[in-house]
């Protein structure tokens, strides 16, 4: 992939010497993983990112996109961004052309600070961010702009303490739609992939699952997985690996911590009897509830709890009004899924709690904190499978999933 901003833009820090094989070797060495237990999933070379945030430069009366520079406190002009989904790239060019055709003092351009993009396979949420209050005249102009765009776009306006939604601020996305031809152009690293995980076999293994239950809401301003192609591989990996490692999982229940808006909750509800999913962000919980209602799923139960509160509730140390409609005694947990922030888990009490589950599914965005947590969990558990997912090509970032079980 070629990008004119390589070496300047701070988004892709390993622009010259990027090597996915090096990530594989580093991770295998760090965790001493046997080849037979290790899998690696590469990303498409370009057009793989579904989210982006840009500032605007107003230099010489002409608008252009800009980002933070690599290692410097200055802005870099962005003419194109080839890591973004193709539809976002097209919209960026179309949007700049439309805005630059207007007067610099036009209500859509005046005090325009930035733009955020969130897309699925055929729709885009475009958030325009301003340093001014937005009124009826802005709404009218924004509606005219929205109707003029060739890409199917839904515009949202934001300023301090203000959000205006012209039509909608959410998208529906299905992971199975990304298990398609994009990967045929760049096969996943064959030397570390066994037969069940080549693309054709993966699709065949997933045929028994209801793809509709892998459709979830994505909302402007809420976290969602940035690389949908890799996210699809992560979900498919879990759906095929967990039943292989834990054949009777359908007879037992899953506890999920840090569930977000349900990226893993929805698909995994198909392979467990019930799922008790916990999260503290109210908007994420609301989004998950919309997805559950959309698909009429009955075996997902949600608790607005942080990790410590969840432990207290499960130990019957405290009664929560938030759980008054959930009978925790009716669950038979044999597995727990954790997807913590970059700082990992760290807490000895939390790790001790996790170590009581026969199976632990640990999704990590930071191998260093995963390694630290594994030092504790390895007292009771062993790794049954370990996967690297290249969520962020052209960066040092490594996304991992480790599935552990009792020794």
C-alpha cells in the first residue's frame, strides 16, 4: 500500500519496515507458544478501517483534512487515507469538493473544526464538529448536503454541549459480510494457520450459526471494533474454537465482563446456554438491548456492573437493585470472557476470581498486560489456543485472544 502521508501522519507509525511476520515471532517468543496452539490472522493491506477522526485545515481559504503528525506537535495535511474503507475514502473526496465549492463564511464551513466517520459495508455516519452553536439554518444546509452526496451518508452535527441528528446516529453491521473476497487478495499467514481456519473452511464451519445474531448496532461516539475484517475473524475464531475446546459449552453459561455493546455477546449467545453480560457504560448497554430486541434473543441477561460489583453480586456479598430481575443462582458458569482496557486486569482479587472458572477467554489489546495477568492465571490454567489478530497494520499494536482451561 502507498500513502503520501507515510512518515508524517501519526496514524501509521511503522510505515517503512512493517512486517506482520515480525509481530508473529515477537508474540510467540514472548508467550512461548507452541506452533500447534498458535494462530495468526492478517488484515487486508488497505481499505480495512471503519472509523476515522480528522481535523480540518482552513489554510488559504481552502478546506483539507489534517491529522496529528508523527512525533511532533503539528498538523499534517491528508489528501487521502488508503487504510479506510473504500466508501469512507470516496466520501472524503466528495465532502471536500462540496464544502470547498461554498464560501468560507458559509454556515457549513464557518468554524468547522473536524469530522468523524463510522461506516458499515454500505452506509456512513458523518459527524461534523464545530466551534459554534448550531441552529435551524445549519440543519437546512446540512440536509441539502446530505441529499447531494453520492455515498449513503447520515450527517450528525456536534458542538460543545450540542448534538443534532438529521436522520439517525447508528448503523447495523453483520460480521459475516466481511468474511468475503477482501481476504482472497491477501491470504492469512499460511505457516501458522491450520485447516479449520482457512477462509473456505471457516465459512463452512460457521454455516450452522445464525448470521443474523451476529448483527449488532454501532453508534456514533461509542466504541466499535475499528477493523471489521479482523473483527469478523475474531468472532469466527471464538465460534469455532470454543466448542472444540469445550464440547459441552451449550449446557453451561458464560459470564462476560466489559461486554460493551455486545460485539462478542450476541454471537457467543449461540454456543452457551445463557450469557450474563456486564458493562458500566449506559449507552453501550442500551445499544446491546436494541440488538437483543432486534433478534428476539432470550438467553442474554445484562447487568450494569463494574468488575468489582460483579464479584460482589456473584458472591452474594451485596444485593443490587439493578439485578432485581435476574436470578444469579439460576446460572451455571463454566466460562468467563474478559476484554479489559489496555491496562489489563492487574487486580489480584479480580484474577483470583477469574481463576475459579474452568475456562477463561481473554481478549487483549496489550500483550504486556496480558503477560502480567497470565503470570498469575498460569498457576491454575494453561493455554489451549492463542491467536494474534492484526487489528492495526502499519503499527506495533497486537490484538490477541487466549483461551485457557484448568490444568
